[in-house]
C-alpha cells in the first residue's frame, strides 16, 4: 500500500526529510511519493512518518497500489540490501 500525496498538499516541506526511503520529492506543483520506494515505513518505523508530520492530512493510502505488510517488507529489504544483489 504505497502512499500518495493529494493536491491539497501545501508544500510545507516537512514530509520529505522524514522519509527513510527517499520516496518523497517535490513535483511540479506539490510533493509526490514514488510508489516503488514507499514502504509506508515498514522496516523503519511503526507508522508512516510522512503521515505523522503532515499538518493537512493529505497523505492517504494509494488505492491503485495496495500491498500487504509482507510485500512492503520485501520492498524494504530490496531497498536496503547492501550485497549488490
């Protein structure tokens, strides 16, 4: 379940630095989340950090990218793998 940022984002800059996967970047109009890098902080934290700090609550689960906790954990493991595999 990758997250997404809605167009109600106010570009307050608080979500990008708290993302442990560098999945959040500034888009043309507002911040965006790369669904291939978003693990909803599985493997890092108990709660998605961007959701925790967002002052306007504009970061829901992306219904187009439903993933189980196990799938998110596999994505986390692939993103943090250091053996080059």
